[in-house]
């Protein structure tokens, strides 16, 4: 079963607080995530991972009356935002939670775990039951 | 292979996939490291797929594959050995045994049971279901890693890793390439049947849209089950599983509409059902049941046969189906069986009786995380004429399924009831004790 694990950067972190960390902290964080991704690939559970550009580059888009895009924003500092996501294919929801907890504890400044909130949701990819 | 476009390719694919488990069995018998044997076999299959279309199919295709697979292993051992020589731990006896590779046209002694041993190994209970499925499709089914990855919509590297880990797990568990002992045989066979049924269910979906490849998994499950049945013709449950697959697959064309939407059993165009499959499945299960030793797959097949032989929904022999679910329920403590039993009770004794039977399932921990209880309850409330309750439970089920076609089906059921458009009368007289909307 497939799950999307969405990493939410907390409110107020704006253009990625990570960019102002010390080089050691930054490198430790990136190394952690690379190791995490490598382990996901080795366990045969990896489907996709994507990181998103910071909210300073985000626009809200709606269709105007003529169908042309009307853009709004960016809103860099205002709210919690999606920093990136994984899609994993695992044997149980518990395994998805376990992976999310691991990602949540990625190290922050001074090596202290960030406990980033990770939203875990099933991807609608199951076959329908044999008999309805 | 799964995606060949012309007949020649398809014929070649069929031949290769038929030979794959036989040759792998012979290689695995000779080389005790199953992981290495399986890799070599996969390389031999790829070499054949590349060379045979251009050079023609060899006179002895089995011998050719065996020869190439063994060559790959000797090449690998030779380079391993060269490395080890520097460490002065030359296993010369190993090398002596492996230096001899029979020529491509020599007759390869094949053991009829090898395919069976392979299935037992790939479906071993030490493996998780997803890795057993992947390994079975590759080692017994002869599918490429790319084809299996395509069927499950995961990257090829991920599937390769899953297969490789499954093989490591087998190696670490020290499972020999042998038939299970008599003592563990029943449990091991039931694991094989379970994996085959999982492959079938994965494939039992719409043939439209992004899930196109999945229907091929149903065909593959049927093919593998036929293979198993050819080796175990006396086993009633193997026959039962094959019959269940055929009798279910017979309804495939009628089961979904043009955009992949689900059409439930009682609304299907029964003229689209495949009578050839129904005849084959019915004969299989009838013969199996006549021998005694009745098991759950035979009972489910018998139920599927009763649905299939009804020309109209109202001709369905529900009392007989209810009796079979009664037997099945006594045989296995499975809440999904209890759910289906409740439906049969509702069809025979009215929806209120069925709804009563669902109550104990509310506290069954195994029902947590499934939407099926809500879906069945919604259906029974709709039968009883209690549309408010039906709408509530259809929506709850729609919120919890992970299947898009099923979500759409359940959502539309709720929406149509809410809009007052129930196109047909409930199948049974409404239960007078239930409030009407």
C-alpha cells in the first residue's frame, strides 16, 4: 500500500530557517536525509521523493473570467507550508508511521531532533475488492 | 511477457516463461545459492529475448537456457575465485564442480517437481506478502523486474531491491531448495495459494485508465495456478482456487463500465459473462467437491458458481449461497467471511437479520482500517429502505477506501440516494421495522 508522507515546515520558518544554520548543522541534516532516502531505496519501499522550493516562490493561481491565470502571493512568512514529500510503498500503515517518525527526528541546530510534523496519508492506489 | 505487441514476440514470451521455472529449478538444484541461481536465470532469459528473435529459437531451448545460466554462474565464480586467491582461500572443489558446463544442445534432466519447489520457496511464510508476490512473479512467472514494477506502479530499482531482499531473506533463513516436509506441507501450500490469490486480486480491477497493466496480473495468477494444478491434480483446494479465479474472472467484461466505473453484480449485463470460463470453473469445483476434503477456496468457488449460473439476479439461489457461507464461517474465523455471510442472510431472511449479524463486527479489531463493514451496512440499510442510514454509511465507506473506482461507486450511491434517485426497488421487501425516508 502506498502512502504520501508530507513534511510540513512550521509556521514562521518562512524561507527555510535551515539556510541560516551553521555549516555543520546543515550538513548533518542533509546527510541524515540522504541516508534516510538511501535506506528507503534499499528496503524496496521507495516510490518518489520531492523537495519543494521555499514559499517565496509560491503563487496562488486561479482562473480569471477569461480562463487566463490570475496569480496571488507569494506569502513567505505567513503560515506552515509543505517543504517536501515522499511516496512509499509499504506492507502496513504502521510501517509508514515508523518511517515518518524517523524522518520527523531529522537533526536540527546542535544535532537536536526537529520533530517536524509529517502528515501521512494513503495514496488512492488500491484495487477495488473482488466482489462489491 | 506482459507487453509484447506482435504474435511472434508473444509466442516467444510464452515459451520463455513456460521454460523459466523448469530451468531455474534445475539450476537451483545444482547451485545451492538460490539468489545467484535466480539472477543467472534472469540473465539467461534476457539473453534469449535478445538473441532468439534474430537468430531463431534453438533446437533445444531448455538446454540453451540452462547452458547460458550456468555460464553466467561460472563466470561469476571465476571472478570471485580470482579475488579470493589473493586471500589464499581457494575453494578448489567448488571450482572443479563448476568448471563443467553442459553444451547448449545436451539434454537437461528436468524434475517435474521443480516448479512446485520454486513456488513453495517464493511463497515461504518468512517473506512479507509484497516480497513473496514480487519473487513469485519473477522466479516462477518469468516476468522481468521492469514488468513487475510496471504492474505495481513502483520504480524498477525499488522492485529490484524488493526481489533482492526477498532472496537474501530466504538465504538467511537457510531454507533448502526442497519440497516441504509432510509436517509443514499443508501450511506451506496454503501460503502458496494465498500469494496466488493476492496476485489475482491485485489484477482484478478496471481495464481502463492508469491501471491498465493490472488486469495482466489476473491472467498471470490464473496461469500460475494452472501450473500448480498440473503438479497437484489431486488437491481439492488448488482446484478450488483455480475455479474461484475462473468463475470470478468470467465476469470481468461486465464488471466495469466504459470509464472504469464499478458495476455491481446485480446490475451487470450477464450476457457479457464468459460462459467458457464459467463452464470450466464449475466443472472444476464440482469435481473437487465430490471428492470430500472440502476447503475454503472450494466453498468460495461454489458460491461464485451459483452467482454465475443465475441468468438474472432474481434467479440467484441465495438459500444455497447462505448454506455455503454458513459452512465457510464455521471453517474460518475471518471477519470478511462474516460480512458476506450477513449479506446472504439479508438476501434470504431480510435486511434486519443481516444488520443484526453485523453488530458484533463493530468490536472486531480486525475490521479496523477497513471500509467494508460500512459498505455492507450501507447496502443492507438501502435494502431495508432506511436511506438516511444508508447514505451515512456509504459516505463513511467512501471516506475510507483506498481504491478510486470504489470511492466513486460508494460516493455516487450516497449522492443518488440523497437526491432521491434510487433507480431500482430494493431487492427484497423492505423491513417494516425500519423507518422509511
